[in-house]
């Protein structure tokens, strides 16, 4: 145990920070996409020196909320600069599933808007003084997973992209050839919202696009498996799965250790 503690302490030293000095700072950031005012959330470790990789975080279909901010803070504790963007507009949040479907549907039906709105958030992250603009990544949950994949398909300068239980479909699969970075899709094996045919089409798209991609399917997991607020009833199609949540986060960390080193 003492040996492990010593190794951990040395790891922090080489990262430029000690556990006692780690200091996660957060900031609400207003920015614009055209005439639309947006409100994102920045998190980073102020005790770290120098520029570090930046990770864009995209929310679920209900909008920018405490859950996505928590994920940004978790990434900051890992040493990244994390920016949780806002796709819908300042203060625009869905009050129920019907409203969430309508909000998300606007962007799913207009992939150009989805891409450019996400790119506005990426610009905020890229221009932060703490961020290394040569090491940018993006993660997204559900609707956010769809969004980061579309951002990658647009040719954005992303080293790596991670989709957590995201929709994998796109009206322009040929755009996979524009993807510059590596892709990791983390999928609920029993997700009714992302059926096998959609999975097969996504994998075929990645192959034809020459993308460096990985796909991990978690048995017994359905949609929204990373969010405790999704409940525990798989029969509803969306439910939290603690095992899949932990495994997918670990997979992301390993992926970023490879791609953002």
C-alpha cells in the first residue's frame, strides 16, 4: 500500500501538481452562435502548469444541466480542460421527454446546424489559455454522442471522440472520410434506441471512411446507462447501469491516455 501511494504521489509530481494542491476551478461562460446566446461551463485544475488537452462535453437531449457539469469536473480532476457546451441556448431546458424530443429533433433534422453549434463550443475551448489547441477531444451522452460524432464528421480538429450511448446514425455516412481523429463508441448492448441495424451501419461507415475506431458494447445495458437519474428499470428502454458506467469511463480514460498523451 505504501509503495502504491508513493507511485501515485510521483505521478502527480510529474504532472506538475500534488494531490494536496489540486484545485478544480469552474466558470460559467457565455458565448454566441450567430444571434443565439449560449451558456457553457468550464472546469480545469488551476494547480496544473502549462497548457493541457481540452475536452468538449456535450449534454443529453434535455439540455445543459448539472449532470454534464459533473462530468466536466471529473475530467478536470484527470488533468484536462473541460468545457460543457450548450446546444440549445441560455436557459433553454426541456421540462419533459416530449419537449426534449422536440429540441433534439431540431438538430437531428438539421445536421449542419448541429455541427456548427457544436463547433462554436469547440472554439471556446480551443481559445482558452489553459488549452493545448493541438490536443482537442470531445465526449457526448445520448444526443451529445450523436453531436460529437457529427462534429467529427464535419472535419473538426479533434484528436479523439467518445460517444456514450449516443445515436450512431447520420444522413451523410460518406462524411466519415473527413474524420481526423480516433473514435470510440460506448454502447448499451440492449439499447432499443440504437438497434443492431444502426450499429452495423455505423461500423460499415467507419470502415469505409478509413477511420481508426473502436466499438464497445455492454451486456445488460440499455440507453442512458451512465446517468443515475435514468432509474433502474431496463424495460423502459433507458436505465442506469453502474457496472457499464464505470467500465465505460475507464475505457474513455484509457483511450485518452493513448490519444492525448
